[in-house]
C-alpha cells in the first residue's frame, strides 16, 4: 500500500497509546497552570497569540519559555535556534493526533534560490536549542516518492533534533525515509536525547543520527512498499555514533510492528558518514518485542563498503517476538548480564548533571 498524505497523518492513531495513561498524562501537563502560566498560545483559527508555530518560537522572551499548540494542522517548517534554550512545546489536548506540524520537503526538492534542500534542510522541524521538551505533538513529513518519480534524493526528515537534554513525551514522528534525525550540533559535541512513549514510522533508516538517544517504551512501525520488487524494504535504525561517544542509541521496553510482509525489514545498519569515517555506530535493543516484520535470521546489514556491521557496537538483550529469534548467534550479538547492567537510561543520560527526564512522568 502506498500511503496518501491523509493516511500518513492518521497512521499510528491507535498505536501511539501504550495503555490508557499514554494520552491522558500529557493532557494533565498541558492544562496545568504551573506549566502554562505565561505561555504563548498558538491556534490555527486565530484564537491564540499566534497562528503559526514559527511566529511563536521567534517571539519567546528568553530561556525556559512555554508554547501551547492548539488542536490543528500547522503546515510549515520550524527552526528552534540555540537562543530558545529550555523551550517547552505542549500539544494542548495531550493527544498527538490533535496537533500536527507537517511539511513536504525532501533531500532532492529544488530550493527557490537554486540547488536542493539536502537531508538536513528537508526537516519539517529543526531543534538546535538545549533543554527542549515536547509533549503530545506530531512531527511529520508527508513528501511521497510516488508523487516525485524523478527525484532520487528521497530522504525527508520530520524532526531533526540536535540539542543536549532534549526530551519528547507522547509524540509521533511520521514519514518514510529518515523520519527522525537524532543528531548533535557538531561531530565533537555530545547530545543526550530522551524519547518516552513515542511512535515513529518509516521505511529506510527512519531513526538515525549520532546523538546519545534513549527510546523508552516507544513503538516503531515499518511501512509497506510497492516500489520495490523484493526485500529488504528498509531499516529501522541507522546510528552514526562518533568513536569518542561511549553511548549511542538505546531502545528499551519498545516494540516494533510492521505493515509489510514478514521478514521484509532489517533492524539496523551502521551509518559511517563521509564527514566522520572514524565513526563507530552503537545500537542496543533490549527488553523489547520485535514483530515478524524484522528479518530474524539476518537483522543487520552494511551501509557502505569497508564498514561492516560486525565491527560496530551492535547488541541485543532479552528481546522477544518472532523478529527476535536467535538462529545464528554470529548474526545477533547478545549482551552478557554484566553488559546489560550498564545499558540503561541512567547510564546513557545522567552525565555529570544527573539529568533524569523520566522523573517528570513519575515512571
């Protein structure tokens, strides 16, 4: 099935809720006066302070501002610069299906002044600020290959987040290729990011980048494709962790489902970019449910010659489901109990400042 723009924005509507509290919790935050007192309000119908997200971001008075997004679809690109540190973005209802920020640029989309946007430039929302938090919001890129058969640069990012101490709770990330770009501001700058009870979907490398990122109780869904004759259709993760970073991507207590045939997707492949050929991508998937859409026999693959996945920091621990079956240990590196004890959200994110973004949810 090829997704239309309408189906893209409604995809995952039932999947985002991982229990009754998944949509109720953010609503409490959005209506809590402690969080919204003095906030800037955005509404597409003109009943707020602004009708566009970017206008509100540009107007934040300083660090620690709060923006409340009223229900609706905001068709625009948004840039949160480093000047807006500590910004909090709240979907007013707490249900991410109600508040959608979406645009449709791709890597190969022509720019008005010439050239193309490139992968980073395709992002619907780019966050450079440190201490950014989002709750109950959908970030989407609805560019579709079927609408642009002549475009070869099909990467189309929904969210590019680069800031340290960035947290996303009960959010959705919708797209196809390169949906969620968990990055840092520079190769020598580390960035910690936390995703809790979120939903992300796509096909090729749809969760990628060099950030230290923890995905806790998130749902990843691989999409069906009609433009390919045979699998693999794509990859869930494509980390590009620098050699100096002791922590890359950690997916814990997550689940992976699929709208594609069984075994059509790989779990991951390492991205060693030309700008950092010494990168040693790192991914740990633990205590998670991997559906039949993942190729259990060979869940990993190489992205480029000279950088085999076996030489990277890939590991799994205590996963279950048909996509997690271990038939050949050489194809599925498993952590020891001692290694697993060090692969926790606390170990990845606490740092020297004791950052613990999960405390705001009480779980």
